[in-house]
C-alpha cells in the first residue's frame, strides 16, 4: 500500500465523517429545540468491515 495514497484516503474519510457528523448533530439540536438546554451526550463508534476494529469515543457537547 502506498503511504501517500493511504493517508489521502484516510483524511478524506475522516473529513467526511467530521462534516456529516456535525451536520447531523446540528440538525437534531435544531429539530428538537435543544439549543441552550444543557449538554448532549454523544458517542461515535468506528468499525471496519472484516476486522475486529471497534473504537468508541464518548463526549459531551455544551448546548448553551
């Protein structure tokens, strides 16, 4: 595997995940009227088909 190709592909994927995740969080906050309502507990789970990869990131987003 060519390292530059891998890095570009990985960065492209992570950018897509970041942008689409932000859009979905903003949508749910807007649709549910959650702005100014404390915090939103979130979890991101990363898996890779055909592997045993399972990476979880838990977080809190301040809605105030």
